[in-house]
C-alpha cells in the first residue's frame, strides 16, 4: 500500500501570475484536497499573499508567504527560486520584484516578436485584459493566444498541436525557436533578494530544468555556495531515483527539502491536483517553514 500523500504543498499559483484561480480560491482548493500547510508562490509577485492568508484563517489551514522568482543561471538556463517566509510588505522586496517583472515584460515582448517572425498570429485581447488588470503575462498566456487565433488553426493541426501546452513545449521553452531568456536577476541575486526580505530560498523542481543527475547535483553544490537554503526535492514529475539523489545530497549539505504539486488550476494538463507528489519514503526537512 503506498504511503499517504503529504499534507504540505509548497508551490501554487493564482491569477496574480499564471494560475487559473484567485488567491483565495487556490487556498480553498488546497483545503478541500486535505492540504494543511500551503504556500502561494506566484511568479515575481507577492500580491496574492494577503488574500491567501485571510482565506487560510477562515478555512483553518496554514499559509506561509511565498514567491517564485525566475532567475538566470550561469548555464544560461532560466531557473526558479522559491522564497518562503518572506516579508511580503517589505518595500525593498517590492521594488526588486517590480524590476524583475519589468524584465519579464521585456522578455514577453521579445517572444511575441519572435512568434510573429515565425508567422503566427496572436489573439491579443486576453493579453490586453491581463495587462490592464496589472496581471503578469507568461509563456502559457502567449501559447494560448496563438492557439486561440483562427489564422493559425490549419498550421497547428498539420503539426498535431491542439492544446496550448503542446504549443508552449514546441515553441516557448528553452531551446525552442520563440524562447527568449531573462536578463535579471541571476540566481545569486534572487537568493540575496529573498534573504534580505528575511526569507528562505529554495531551488524549485531541479529535474524540470536539468535532465542529467550530475548537472543537477553540480547545480545544488553551486547554489549551496551562493547561500541557498533548500531544494524542492519532492515534485510532481520527479521520479523515485531523482528524489533519492536530491534528498541524499541535501542531507549531506544540511539543506532543507521541500515539495509541491505546483498547482496551477483544475484545468491544467499536468499541474491540476494538490498533494499529487510523493516523498518516496524520505522525510521532508521543512525547517522553519513547518512552523
């Protein structure tokens, strides 16, 4: 009989970044799924944290403040650093996140230009609506804008692309023709921003970004040298072998080990269920995050 699913879930997203639900709705969905310890970690923003915490009080679960900062690694990869227990009211953090979002906007415009250069049309009305509400525009939104435009239908059908997630994988991830990298912050800068906001920095989903175990472990060692506090060892797509490698290296380095289902909403192709990850028999080391 498999072990019960963890009751903590420390990465989730709302409409303040690329999730489907409002911040309070994310908390309600987590509570309904049996989550007892949650973090709302929208991309480069803490705007939903207050709403999430108010909903948590009403629903009887614990929410810790969080954000997921996109950062540029020396490998050239766009990695994600999770910040936990950050002061979401800190003015310096707010200023830094605003600068990170500005670079995100620059990158988004560069990817829109690349998509047009490739001959795709975009349904821009949803993008304009998000921008008018001050909401971020990420790669999932660009992919949906392409898939929804009727001018692209025959071309996408010929390529066997029927869903926005498939388009994203074909055109907007690293190494694909319309991908454009961030310029700021670096991983070290993201870690520093989290620490200066009195938070803990954790590398998100390592095997999502690197495929070779040696590359992942080498990055863990590098980030440890830059002050990282932990690694998201337990993740919805991590295998038992990948989890074991990460958990053992973190134990050697005395790093925290967190986990998540990376909930983006009930309609997401693969990130749609809370508590959908396994610790594969390893004990999570959440440190101060556990309260």
